[in-house]
């Protein structure tokens, strides 16, 4: 079987990381994969993992614009040349291109819904494909209730992470070297990883840090990611007189290395389909504080796995972080429980098995 994965770009982020890790896992299980996108900073990773990448000019915000139409014809040529059996689209723009390419070639296409879509024209122009993967129960409900997709077309397949990648134990010397590289002090580190945007809620973590710093002298916050919200976050930290306690690091592929120096991981999203960064932090054995929203509550189902807080709850974030910092035994036990949960229920191996079964069902039905 050969699969064409399509996305708008392949820059570091939830969808691109999903495609990268899924593609590698599929190849190990004898599924051939080709990725098509407008390019990005993960192209080198695709190459390093022997995953073919085809560049198409599809980077646009307009789902039905000329770039999407021209990309569809380019994709159709790739599909015919590579003898693709199934097309898998991951973003709203690539879904439309996949829809058109499927019409041209007759090759079936499927999609993954990674989060929440504005209704707009989605109920009129159905570009969800033969079948849809929902990455969480919350996303499945969104597809059915808000977007009118029939439940019979949806398969719930939780996103997974490569658990083995996060098993490594870093020595104290190694952690010291990492802190030195990042400019961090030898003091508690509260961290988060994700695109810097309003929907990811990093401003609530910055607000929480004002109280955390006042109660835990020397506490520092590591914010990893790129995005349009960076300047606003810097200004917010400056206005609260805690700018010297906030450290910004650009998007980083080697997340285990950064997670190794975090004492508590905070995931303060306003909206979230599931949360790959949260799963990675849990796989690394970090004690986590996260918003009680969307697919996050599919992961942290009880307090032994982490602490859920209301969206925008800066006070609750600071109280929860302090609780973990004050109780090393609780912090360790919560991290251990989180690591075990991810290994059992959110592994990349299980996810790839389910996706292969999903593909085969669609291809066999087409025959």
C-alpha cells in the first residue's frame, strides 16, 4: 500500500509532527509513504528518516483559491506517477486539494481532523473524504454536532507519541549542561511547548508566573515555540516585572532534551483537539498542569495523572504549579503515572496499527 500525506506546510508543530512520526511508523510496518506540502523546517527530518517529500505551492489561507486548484493537478500527477492507493489530508486547505485530486484520479481520500473548524461552508461543501479520523472524543463530537459529519464516517484514533524516544534518563550533569545552554539558573523550571498564539493560552502561564515567582524565589519559565504572540507575551512579562524570569526558545525538534530540565509542564490552551506536546511531556514523566478543555480531558481523566484547571485560570495554574514544586513525592508519582498512561493508551505504535487498519478498510471498500 502507498499513502500520500498532504499538509499545507511541514513546519514544526502539532500537525507536521503527527505526519512525520506517523509516516516513519508506517514505513517500519511496510506501508510506503510520500509527503506533499509547501515545505518547511521539518523537510530535513523527512529526508533523514527516508520519507520522500514533494513540494507543491499550497500555502494559502483560501480553501477554494487558485493555489489549491493548481495544487490539485500537481497532486494528481504525483498520485498517478507514484501509484498512490490512498490520499490522506490534514489541513482545511489540503482537504480541498485532496478532494479535487481524488475526483481527477479516482483514488480515495481520507482526512484527519486535528482540532476545531469554523463551520463556514463546511456543511455545504463536504471535503472530509470517504472517512475521517478524529484524534479525540471531543473532536469527534465537534465533527458530528457542529459540522454535520455522520458518525459512521468517523473513526476515533488517538494521536500517539514515540514512547521510546522519551524513556531516556538524563544525568544531573547533562541537565546542568542543558540549563547552561538555555541560560537557565539552577532553580525550578516551569515549561510549556507549542505555537505562540492566543489559542495556546501562554499568556495565562505568564500571568501565573508573577505569583509563582513571588512564592518561589528563582522560579523561571521556559516557553518553547514560534508565533505571532511572542511580542505580546514579552510585553506582558515586562509589564508584570517578571521579564527576567521568562525564557523564550524557538521551536525545537529535540523536545526530550528540553523536557528533561522542566520540573512542571503547563499546557494552558484555550482550545485543543488533543495535545501532542502534552502527551510528550507526560511520556517524559513530567508532572503536568493543563486546561480542562477539548481532548485534554480525554488524557488527564483523574488527579493521579495531572491537574486540570479552568481555561484562563492563572490563579489555578499558579496554585497547581506551587503544589507540585512543594511536594516532590507527588510530582514524581504524577509523572510516573502519566508516563505509564501514555505508554499504554497513546503510543505511536498503537496509533499506526489503527491507522493502517483504517486505510485498509477504505482501500478494500473501493475495490
